[in-house]
C-alpha cells in the first residue's frame, strides 16, 4: 500500500483534479526561475511581496503590481506621480495609470451585484489597468444584453474577451486519484497535526468521499473537508502512514521538490502537471478572480493562460519549489490553449491548519 501510494502522491502533486472548470482557458504549467534584471532584481517571492506591500501602503495612490518579463522588472502602477520615488526605492519601476485599485474593485463589486451570470469570469489585470471580463458561448439573449449593459456603464475600467468554450467542471476517467466514477488529480501532500493528508479540488471532494490510486482499486484515503462553490479545495486524509513526498511529478521520470507555499503575482511564470495532459506552462494574468460556473460562483482564484483538460482538476500549480495553486477549472484544451483558474494553496493551507510535509 505504501509503495502504491508513493506513486500516486508523487504524480498527484502536480496533476489537476478531475473537475477542472472549463471556460476557454486550459492549464499550462509554467516556468523555471526568472532571469535577473539588469540591476540584479529578480522575479522572487520576496520581490513580489515587497511590491505588493508597497501597493498596500500607497492605498489609492497605487493600482496593483506585476512582473514585466521583457524588462525583468516588477512594475508598480501609481495614480499619483509623486509616489514614483517610493516605487524606485524598492527596486521596482513606477507606471502612472488612470484607475486605482479601489476603482477597479468597485467595478468588480458592480459586476458581482448586477452581472453574476453563469458563463462569465472576471479579474483585475494590472498590466491593462482594467477588470477583464471573460464571456463563454453560453451567455446569450437576455443574459448577454444584461451583461453588455453593466459592462457598458463601467466604461474603460473593463475589457471584455470571449472564451472559446463553456466554463464547466471537467470530470473524467484515467490515471490519478479515483473516487467512484470520477477521476481527479492530487494537488500537494500536506500534514495536519503530524498526520498525512493531501489537497485536491473542492469539486472533486464534493464528488467522492473515498479515493483510490487506480480505477476500482483499494481505498487510500477519505475526504474529510470539501469546499465548492465559494472556494475550491478539499482535504483528504490518508488511511495509513507511508511515504508522502513533497514533490510534483513532471511526467518525464523526474519530479520537482516542493519546499514551501507562496502567493502568485501577475506576470509570474508557472507550471502545472495533470493526470490527463501532463505538464504545461504559462503565465499568471490576474488575481482574486471570480468564475461563475453553472454549479455556482468561486472567488479568490488565480487566472492564468495555462491549459487543462478533463481529469486535470485538483492538480498542482507551482513555480520552481513553491506550491502556488490547485486546478479549479477553465475553458479550452492543451491543443488550442485556453484560460484556467486555480485555488491559491496558501489560503487552503491556512483554512485547514495544514503545512507542507
């Protein structure tokens, strides 16, 4: 049993859960270390935290931050040019924009109150200084008219893009973790009070109470907590001890060791590994994203251009040795590409009182 679980957990650490929500975006695992900036500034978690902390201190004088991969610099948007010196003091580049974070969050509040329509999603993209609203093909007729009215009233605070396919949970059968008739991917092995558990997607946890490492195989763990919609994570307790590596399967005979969890930042290169589509890479395009699935709305997600397919749900999103997210859903596939959303790992760890082993 222990040997079987080791194979499952290594693979699951980077696979995406069965129920990945599809909108037109697919999960594409992302990158290695970012190149150093000309003055030595790197795309590190510490640099991202410094930029984020400065944005918080500046309040309405700032409008988010992101990593500019071409310039190898963090950029901090400001609405007050006098804040430029404070930005440069952190090693970041100031960029004057029109809309503050408060104004863009106000636009999101309006969308939430007036346009929570299944088949839509939105997040703030600081690179555009706009709220990006994604609309899938199911939004038609009176719903599309309603959405157009709300978006039109928000003016240039909002940009609209179309998804190629509908947002939906992606349930499938295959190799990874099996619960009844559904297949998902294990996200990350964790510990709670010294006992072994793993994280996967909440829509996977809702679908099954017992999990196996093969279709029709013996139980290796049970779902003890699951959250979806609203958020999208589940905690599964292993039935017994064993080797539960803190690593992600790269599907080439090797694995990526995971040492810590970290918050995502816009412009970050990330990697995902899933039981259906393997390993893919992409970029974080937005934070605090909301996706309105047919099953309900999920907020606080990471918006990426990584691809995913049925069976990838719940799998790991990571940046080098940092655990970043759990695959939630999106649209598209790994042939045409798409948009995929992830539940942040730090929030799930905190809510469950869990730590990486």
